[in-house]
């Protein structure tokens, strides 16, 4: 019997092997393709946000793709670009993490006050600022530090990403040597037991401060004991600038005619209720007091200059007198009405003349209540220049005066008074000397 020859199986095996190789190669090719195409080219985060996890860099999550970069070491507070590496077996690829800052910083400014000559930095204005990156502050335009006053400044806050915020504030520059000015202080003379209004007629002004403070130290004054006592006025403004002026308060024993003085004051107070009223302005009150003395105290060429109380009483009773009588009568009325005033005595070869300096609406002015020259000139709230002009034109030497001991007047008077047909008429003037309609 002939043996049967078996057919060889190797072609089938070879075919299977080829198929397996092709399958493995296809799988490998797919894996390589999938590895490189499963990576997001770049991932962007806002500065300050947390670092994204591994899956943020993959199109599809894959447990086989290993992130070789330590993501926790990336600082997202600093804008920039970071390479993130991935691997799978022998394959390697990478993505990018872009940290961008697109949000401008937030901040608040404070106002600053400095002395002349100081130059604050832009950062000094910043009271608070916030951003995830570092912030710098700069002036949009540097202020002029050589000029006093309040200036608006513009500050630019810029973060690490180039974003900026513009803020505005005020810079106040003051001159520490520009001290407050105290006006209207003068030595005071009273009698034992009298009272004193230390603030009457005293004003304080300060550059760049509309409301400076005035303190008065009269702690050493004893109004019940005769003597001379110091009083110190101190003005302080909001910048801490301080200026002081001292006066003396002379307390004298009451004279024998003190009772006559009380009678004089009573007469003056009663008369004031008839000629002025509380709703009047200071200028109006001064005018009606001035008008009364001029109209109702007749003038005579001579009179006694020995006793102010006696002559003031004489004037308020409507009796005649010379310029001394008119001055002292007007003076007591003004003082009882709350005005600060002082009498001026001018003596030269042409004789003696008396008139007043009165403090009205924060300034000193001349007032001559004597009616002798009513047809030529009415010196009501007159300026130094007006007195000089009149004297040069009509009465040489009448108002000759050494101004050094006395406060200066403003350039223009706040009022003009004329005498017509037995009456006085007042016109108010503006700061340029023009009538106010």
C-alpha cells in the first residue's frame, strides 16, 4: 500500500505571521499617530490662576501618556511661556503653557500734603493696590514741586503684563515759612472789675487755609487787681504753621469818675437802640453812628481835651464841642456797638486834630466824625490814600500822620458818603471802588 504525502502548512503560517506583523505595525502606527495628535499645542491661563492638570494638555485623556514636566513648579504669578513635555515608551512630544496677564491692576490713591521743596514719589500716593503680578507706579506727568497750592496729579499703575490703570489724586504743597497773619490786636486798658473781649476786632488769615484757628492765652490776667499783664494770641493753620502776637492788658484802679463812665455807657447803649438795629451790616451800623455824631453834636472852635468821659458825655447829650468831643463821643458809641477802634491825635504847627481808626469787616479805616469840613470831604471808612489826597488838595497837614504805629488800610474804601441839603447819604462800593447798584 502506497503512503499518502502530507501537504505542507508553512504558507499558512507565513501568511498568519505576515498578517500579525501588519496588524502590529498598524497598531504601532496608530499609537504613534494618536500620541502626537492627542497633544494640545498650547494652553493659556490667566496670571494667578492655578496650573492646569495633565489632561488639559490632551485632546483625550490617556493613562499611557506621561507628563514629564513638574507642573506644580510652574509659577503662574509671572506671565510667560512654559514647555510641558510628554512621553509614552520611546515617544516624546511637548505642549506649551502660556501665562498671560490681561486684567489691569486695581488700586486706590490718597491725597498728599508736603512742604515746599519736598518731592514725593508716585508710589507715595498709593494707599492700596492689587494684582497677581508686581505693580509699578509712575507719574503720567511729574508735578511742578516748586509751586505752592493744590495740584491734581495723575498716577499710572502698571502690572507685569503691561496692563495699566490711571488714577488721579491731589498734591498740596505749602510753604512752612508762610505763617498765619494776626490783625487787630492792640494793648488793652481797663479798670478793675471790667470785662475784656479779647477776640473783638481780631482776625486771622492764612494762605491756603480759609479757617485757621486762634487761641488766646490770658491765663496770667487778673481783672480784679491793678497791674500790667501779658496776653498771647496764637494762630495755627491746618499745615501746623504757627504765629504768635503778644499784647499787654493794663488793669487800673477805678477813677473817681467811674460812676460817670457807667452813666456814659448807659447813655450810649440807649442811644444805640434808636440809631442802629441787629440786622444791619457792620458798614451800616458804623455809618449811622457816624451820621448821628455829625448831625447832632454841634461844632465849636474850642473845647476841653482833658477828660474823655466828660467830653463824650457832653457830645451824647447833644452839646457842642470840637474834634476831640466828636471823636470821643463817636468812639464810645462804636465800642459799645462792638467795634474795635482807636483815637488818633495829630499835633503839628497848624494845631491839633483828632479822629478815629475803626475796624470794620476785617479791615481798618479812618473815620473823622467832626462835621467842620462837611462841604469838602466826608472821611467815612476812608483809606490812607484818600486822607492824603484830601489834605494835599484842601487842608495841608490836617491828616499828617506817621503811619508806622498804625495798621494800614486797604487800597479802596467799601463805601462813599456825601453831605447834601443837611443830610448824609452812603453808597456802597465794590472791591474796585465802583458803586454797587
